[in-house]
C-alpha cells in the first residue's frame, strides 16, 4: 500500500475515520445513558481534559441522533467568543457560532439569515434565548444542542449564556431545545466567573438546572493496543509485543499521548517508514524520548497549567512527597486537577501517567538546568565510559552548598526545590546520552530517581547499561539516624526492583540552624547486603 493512502495516528483536531486510526467514539461514553437523558429532556454537562476526544465524540453523537431521525441535533463550538468578557460582544459571537452550525449540520440557512437580519436587533441578554426559541418553534422535530468549549468563555459572557439557557429551560421541548449538553474541560461546578462588578459567581449557581455531570475517560488498556494494531492490520508492519506494556505505563490511555507516540514511532522515526521493518522496544524508547524533548503543544499546555495556584498546591505536594495524606489539599482543588487530566486518584493519588511524571519536573527545572555553570558531561565519565557517580554527587554537594539559597528560592515550587535542583544538576549531565526515570507522589516522603547510562557509545541505549538508583529524602525534625535507617531500607528495595547495580541515598537537611559543615557529609552503608552511599546536603 502506498504511504500516501495510509491512515495515520491523529494528534490535532477531531478524528476523521477515513484518515485516522480510531476507536469508536460512542464506545467511550455510556451512550445508552446519554440517550435516556436526552429522551428525559435533561440538560447536563460532559467534560474531559484537552485532547481526549471530546469534539470527536460530540460530533459522533450528533450524527447518531440525526441518523436515528427522532431529533434535530446540532453541535456548536463557541470558543470564538473567548476574547469577549462583556456580553454585548460575547453573546452575538455565541449566537453567530450557533447559527453557522445550524446551517452546516442541519441545512438551516433560514436561521443563519434570521440571525443576520433580526437577531442582532435583540438586546444581548435575550439574543440566545430568542435564537434557540426560534429554532425550536420552526423545527419539525425536538431540538438538541451540544455546546462545546463552554468553559472557554469569560466573565459576563459566560454568566449570560448559562442564565439564558436556564431562562428557556421551562419552555422545552416545544419552544426551547429538548436537551442541551454543555461540554468543556471542567465541570460547571468549577467555574469561577468574575463579573465586571468584581463579584465572583460560581457555575453551579448560574446553571442549577444541570442533572448530570459526565466525565469522558481515557482509552482502556485493550483499546490502546487495538488502536496501534490498526496500523499493523493496514500496513503489515508489526510491533514488538513488549512495547504495549510500556505504552500503557507511559500514557495510561491518554488519547493524545497514545496517538502522538504512534505517529512518532511510525512516521517521524524515518527508518520505520519502511513497513517491512518490525518496530522494536528500542524504537519505542527513542520515540518516547523524542516526544518529550519536542515540547509539543499538548505538553506545553500541560506545563502552563502548573502555574495556576489551584494546580500548584496539588502538584507541589506531590513533587515534595511530604504530605502524609490528602488532608493538606483542598478537595475541590484535587478534583479540578483531576478534571484537567494531570492526576488520577485511583487506586491512589498520583500523576496521571509516566510521561507526565517525567515532563513535569523536567520542565520545572529546565531554566535552572541550562544555567548551571561549568558542568560538562565528560568531566564525570570514566575511561570505561561509566558515570562516576561519587564524583558527580560530590560536585553537587559543593554546588548546593554555594547556591542552595538563591537557586531553591528562585523555583516557583519551593517546597520541592532541593529535589528539583538535584534533578536539574543530574539532567544536565545525563542529557549527554542517558536517561532519568522518576518516581514521586503524595505521602511517599521520598523521590526515587533511576538513571540508565549507556556503556557502549556505539550502541547507545540499545547496548549494555549502567543502572543507578538515587533516593532523595528530606530531613526536617527527625533524628538523622532515623532518616538514614528508613532511607536505606527504601533505597535497597527500590534498587532491587529496578535491577540497579549502584545505589545512593541523598538526604537534604532543611534546618536553617545547622551549619553547612554539619549538613555536608558522605558515608558508605549497606542494607541487606546492598551497598549504598549516603550523602548529606
């Protein structure tokens, strides 16, 4: 099959079945329940993180309802009104988007013309009500409207949309849509709407007619494999079966990540454009790293969210690992961050997937990493091409002693500053050819780093590897020997699980009363026969 005729993994915009490998959108929601909500004349919310397939699913639902023939259903993306905080500008933009989509999806050229000729003469606070009323009255079937990107609206525009929908609710279905579904990244309860007067209105109070809030999830594990195997079915190009376990851990089914990795490995890795070439686990690891390094738009948006105060509070606690439980985190903040797709809460609260777990600290330390002075990879590589970890960690101790106050203070995530600074120092060196895996999370009271370093330059990461575990712990009020004893146990356990041949434990002392001479030290220990070097900082 010629390459130009192949379907491909989609990373931008709605799914088009003729062009893209895809999972049936209606299988990703409880379609039977949604149909019943529509039959029961309900208004409800559907939300999901960005780039998880919301738009594709809404369009598929619209087509299914119209094909069934019982309803006149339309989809409208109202993001165009995002720049308008005032309803005088925002509501006409919303109505324009709705009328255009009624024309596109249902052939209602008359309503588009009515908007242009008549609707704009109506005061903005009544325009949307009158447009939806006009549609319902002139339709030979009950009307259903899917409004996408509702939470892109701001201020008085958003309040006005919600209240105008609420105002027409009691007239359904004869004079107003039978069912309206609002779709966005967040549940309506999380809207914090700032009016021009300065008053803050919550979404729940402005739209108290909501009966359900449905959240779209990620692909299931079987679905991630099924999606990728569509490539094999259509091109004959096989995947090493070992890839699929890694794909699940890296993505946990996040649709954009699953598709982006698929596109990276089948097309952007040029050698794999030869469809007779089997795609191996080593190819997958290369594609994963290149995706992370690419700073793709999806990942940039992820990082941008880290600056929001509500997100900051949750993610900082997870990076530091110091909270014993979720008691220190407001539950609505936790739910908001989960709705954004940054964390999952079952079976325990954690970063959503391994790629996000990797990207978040990398991005937070990127500026620091580029500005750490006079540190070159070759300084820490032995003639046998091994990383000299004692030399590297001793250099970090001196760097931390000289710069901790200024550098940790410069991090936006100050509570996790020491861990992030060590990761920045290591990343700068390991970028010369190796890889750092990270494990951290709420209540772990430690951060685990697992470094893989290639011993053969020619083979790189495909050849023999040096495997190093570094466990990071913070010392606050506890006795040093208590912290060391617990740290040795945890480090030995992690080293065994990771298959490491070298292990280090770094303990950061956060007591400002202790001098640097007391904080900086090194000693060799062992636990259950595993040699561990312990470093104070």
